[in-house]
C-alpha cells in the first residue's frame, strides 16, 4: 500500500471523518423516524453515509492514481490571523472598539512578512477613527468605545 | 401596452416630483425630494454592501425609525435603494478582495477575484456594473408588465417543486469547481451537513449543537463565507514568498476592451433572463439565479476552460442574474403581500407601519406609490451605474496599496461585520474555525464554493423534502408524478445535467488529477 | 500614542466625576435595549421605535443591541443574569417568557424569579385563516369538516412551538379533532402555500395575515382573542364561535433584571407608557397589528406573565411539542 496522491488521501480521510461524525452523532442522539415523518436524524445519516462513501472513493483512488503532494502548511499566518480575530472578538466588549481594533491590527500585522512598528501604529489610528465614525456613529452598531472600567465615556 | 406607459408616467412624475421640504427650520420650495432619497439610499446601500458582513437587513432595520418622518413613497424609495445598492457594493468586495458579503455574490468571487489578481479589476467591476444595470432595466420592465401573472407562477411552487429545484441547484453547484468531480460532490455534501447544525425546522430538535447555545440558530452564512473565502484568502496570500504582491502592480485599464464587450453581451442577456425568472421564487431564488447563470455560461461558453481563472462571462452572467433577481423579488411582495426574503419582510414592515397594507390592492388604491416605487428602481439602477463607474478608478487604486496595509483593514472590517450579526464573540471564533477549515480544504485540493452553496441550500432542501413528505403522507412519487410537472421537470433536468457533467469528467479523469494548481 | 494617553486620562477623569452622582440621578449613561432576535422582525422594529422615544424622554442614548440565538433565550438570559442597575433592558416576549420554559428542558433563567417585567408594549391577536377553496365558511363548518375527515386537514405554522402551532393544538384539543401540523420557517412561506391551496388552515398573527385577508387571498374565520379585533370588527372570536374561553395573543414588552431598584422600574414604566400614549407611536404600533394593551403597570404585567406561563406550560405539555 503506497499513497500515490497524498492530497486525495488526506481529503478522503477528512470526508470519511466528517461523514462518520455526523452519522454517529445523529444515530446516537436523534430519532430516525420513518420516510413519512422523517426524524431529525434521517437527513444527516443519509448524507453522512454518502459523504463517507465518497471519502472512501477518494481514498482508494489516492492509492491507485498518482496526484499532487499536499502543499506545505504555513502556521505563522494561520496562527496570527486566527489569534487576531479572536483577540478582537473577546476584547471588544471589555475594552471597547478602539482598543480591540488596535489589538487585531497589531497581532495580524505581526503575522505578515514585515512588521514596521511605526507604520502599523499610524494604520491603527487611521482605521480606528474610520471604524468609530462609520460603524458606531454612522451605522449605530452597539459597540462600546471606552473600556468597561471607565464609567462615563467622554465620547457619546 | 398603453396602460403600462401611462402607469410608468404616473411613476416617473412621482419620482421626479418637486415638493416643499422643511429642514432645520428652513423651508425650501421645489426640492426633488424623492430623487434625493433615492440617491441617499443608493449611496448608503453601496457603502454597506462594500463593507463585509454589514448587510442591508440590519441597515434597513436601523433606519426604519428615521423613515417615519418621511412620506411613504420617499421612505420606500430610499429603502429599496439601500437594497439594490447593497447588491452593487457586495459585488465590488467580492471582486476586489474575494469576500462574498451576500450569498448571491459567492459565484462572483470565483472569476471576479481572479480577474482582479490579473490586473483586470477595472473591467471586472465595469462588467458587473453594466450587467447589473442592464438586468435592472429589463427586470424593472418585467415587474411593471408581468407582476400578477408571475406571482401566480410563484404560487405553483410548493415543497415538492422547491425540493426538486434544490436538487438541480446542487447538481449545478458541482460545476462550480474545476478540480476533481468526486471531491466537489463531497464538498457539496459536507456543506449540506454543516447547514443542518441548529434547530430542526420540522421537529424543533436541536442538532449538532453540543450544548453551545450560540449554535442553536445554526451557523450564519456570513460567518462561513468570511471564514472560507476571506480569512482563508488572507492566510494563503501571506504564505506567499516575501514581498510578492498579491495583485499585479500595473493597475491596468478601467474599462472593458472591445473583446470584453463582445464576450459579455450574451451572458448578460442570459443571466438577466434566468435571474428575472428565479427571482420571483421566495427562498433562495436570487441565489439559485446567480449560480445557475454561472453554470449555464460555463456549459455553453466556448471559453469554458477559462472559468475559475478570470473569465469575464463568469462575472457578467451571475451579476446580471442577481440584480435581475433582486428586482423581481419585489413581485411576491407587491402582488401577494408575501416577502420573498428578509429585506422584503422589512419592506412589508415599513409599509405597514406607514399605514399601507401591502398586496395587490396597493396597485389600484395607491397607484402613485406603486408605480413610483417601480420607476424609482429604474432611476436607482441608473444612479448606481453612474455612481459606480467613476468609483472603479478609486477601487482599483485601492488594490495598488501594499498588501501589508490592505489585509489588516480587511480583517478588521470582517471581524466588525461578523461580530455585529449577533453581538457576541462566538461568531468571530467560528469565522476563524471556518478560515482554518477553508485553508485545510485548499491544501487538500478541495474548493470552498460548492461547500458554501451546499451549506445554503441544505437546510432549504431538507425542510422542503420533509414538508413534501408530510403533506403527501409519505408518498415518494410526489416528486415525479404527472400532477407535478414542474418538479418532474427539474428532476429530469438534474439527471441530464449530471450526465453532461459526468461524461467528460469520466473521460478526462486521468488528466484532471494532474491539472491542480494553487 | 500620546494622543491615546491623553484620551485615556480624560476618560478616567470624566468617570471619576460621574461616580459622585447618586442613584437618584438615573440615568447618567447610555442604556442598552437587548433584542433577543436578529434585526428586522416586528419585535426588533418596535424596539427601535421605542428606543428613539425613550432617548428623548430619558435624555440618554438608548442603544438597541440584537442578541439572537436559541429562540431568544440567549438575549433574555443576558439581562436576567446581568447587572440590576436599570441600564440593561430586554424586549421579552411570549416565546421567551411563557412558551420556552416548557419547550426547552434546561432554560438558563426563570422568567418570574430572574426578571422584573416593566411594561407590556404590544399585543397582537392571532387569526384563524383558511384556504379559499376550503368549503368551510365558518368555525362550525370547519370543525365539522375536520371531524368528517380526520387526519386529512393540514394546519401550517411559522415554527414548532410558536403561538400559531400551539393555537392549532389547543383547537384540536378543544374540538376533539385531528389535523396534521406542518411547520414552516416563518409564516410567509406558510401563507404562500395556503394561497396555493397546499395547506388548509393556519393560526397566524394578525399583522402578517392582514394583507392577504384584505386582498381576499385567504379567508379569515375567527380571531383567537376574547374581544373582537378592531382591525376586523365583523370577524367573530373563537369564543363566540363555540370554543369557550379560547384566548391567545402574541405579546412582547420590556423586562429588566429582577433586582432592579423600584424607583428605576417606576420611572422606566412611566416613560414607556408616555411613549405608548403618544399619538404617532400609537399609530405605528397599530400598523403592526397591535391593540393598545389594557395591562399597564409593572405589577399587572408581572401577574400577566405568571398567568401566561401557567397556561402555556399546560398547553405545551398537552401538544407534545419540545425542543432539546
């Protein structure tokens, strides 16, 4: 057994995993029902089974037909981009839009190729002013501007 | 025919009416107030359409209290302007940065963004604007002339018909991918499964939520689209070798070339026709229109090998289709009082609060309002094209901004947009998860577009299948009985399409495997 | 950077200054009104209207915040568990206060213990409508038809566990008939299927059904309230038509955390009532199908919630509907 198409091999595995996951969870927790009154498990079981079957086809094919290798994963941008959106999401309510935006910009800029402190700082200021004006003032999104610990916000 | 013209005349008179306006204590005589409202709506719509994640629904809801100080006609003209302005703006973001803000611009991303990367953002944006304008004009006429009979057609669509239409749509979704056929089908099914997360419409049972209450209403489309397109694209761009810019440095021409014009004409016409037809169907009509048009072009075009790599047809057809659909989606509202999507539901809300009961009687009881609104759609489309063509210059300049400035801004706007949907961190978390999933999929040679379409259509398909089975008391022949010719037609068309897709794929299978790139 | 520091210093100073004021000066900062549904629905729209009015009378911004999820439970829970300082309000409704407690097995809040209900804002009656081609011309004929064809009639609803669904179940229980429930996602697609004759009847709220009734696309047989609706005065109530005591309305109103100080609740209630009595606001709410509620004080509203909760707990149990 030799993997001739790594890309398909892993894709096949991914589909099988997802398919089985949905089938198992649906069978375990929800009712199948009948074809007249289909239960909540009916559709996911059928589709999950189908997905697993297709995954198997892809997997078997990958052992027979040659195909491309899996391109290298780059963890640096992946990590920083994910971290920056999470930081924004969880800081927005406690720290307010400006500080959360600055956190996002700095973290994700750090994940890029070149990080110039000054540039990023200027960019933050511009983007913060823009977002406060457009999103909070203009579109009235219910985002806090000041951090939580400031009782009365001087803006708005 | 004469009737139509006199009606349109009533409408245009209403739209261009000069009226006294009091503002800040000053009263001005002879102000073309309705036109100004239309312009404001279009501008605002374009703005929110461009901003990823901020949709017309939230904006219109927010503006509703403001509109109560306006006359009903001015309010409705403005709100309608926001709606189709957002369509225009949405395609701009799709083309420039590969983010579909609305489900109907998913397919615009495929070729529009590729064109932008090749330095052809100008022609892509112009094509989208021109296609949308043409579609807007034609479909406005369709609304004016055929609204009542078309509404009757829409009523012919019951659960069985919708289910069969969804099947056809899903088969068509496979065509969107240009890699392996099996993997594309698997991605559609994965999308269908992800769409099932949340409360089951039929039984009320919560599925695949694992005790996370934020998942109870399912995963939002915007969240998935931002993750799998937006986040994934940023990561993919950042992993490129140092200093390589994402977009070719030469900004390129702004307007389409002669060759482009020639190539876009037929797709625009076909897209408009398809969009006008499917737009009248509530629930997923406009979406099916846009990628139905794409699929059609990919099959009939002699440039089909260019699709997915920056074919102008791949922008012209879906853009025309979704704008045509956006106009004709007013038909169920105007003739039956039934909203065909969330924006239309809000329009009904706006009308009712203004003391107007939407429905067929509006046409006879308040002709100025009815025809004024229809004419304002045409005027609005004209405004949008006039507004957007010069803006193209600005947009393509934006692309010459170094990517290291561009991506933090895009990410910030996406995060703000996604957060604003339900004002909780969880959606941003999900966006990151889908970014990760999208990245893994791309690495494994699986394209995200079929998944997203499956994701949108999945819940609709299950809902209608189960409803059809309930109504027929479990008779599976309900989908192909002679009493349901529409449903049968769609299913036959799906089989035919599947054969057309599968035949060359089976033949070329060995080569296909090697044609993977990026 | 320096600008930012200056900004923080200013903000801190301002916050100190404000902390001196006592609670009697409520409100001293912006309020938030949580809408536990996505933007755009009738509850959201009426909340935005109210927020604009309250902003005028309270002299502080009232920010509407949409927190959809889990049938509205997430947003309501947020306020139930939040600070009881009078700055956080929620637009709670029949679903979140009376129906969900028995529909969802582990509701995170107790609608009576964790919340104080301030003012009932909107009450919309449901109407029983039937497809035009259904031979039944009144409630008695409908009941007779349902008895004659048990299990053959379909009734639609906007979702499982909605008032429309529960009204149908109550109808079945009271008349001893059997009909099949067909759930939809919102009442618009159900109405469309009814116009096309694919389903036979439904209990829809007046606001969404009124345009179709007026246009003659569907036929109204009765309202579900004890009193006739002022929108359709010629239409009998189910109570008059023989289903004694049949009374269901869709309603929503403003609630706050249970421990919110009484003076704040009183002030809030007074201001909301003032808004509701203003002619323009009244007219807008009427446009949404609402009759001005007779329940006005916080005490009445709290008692009303308690009695509705009891009614629907029994009803949900009888209908067998559940979400888990």
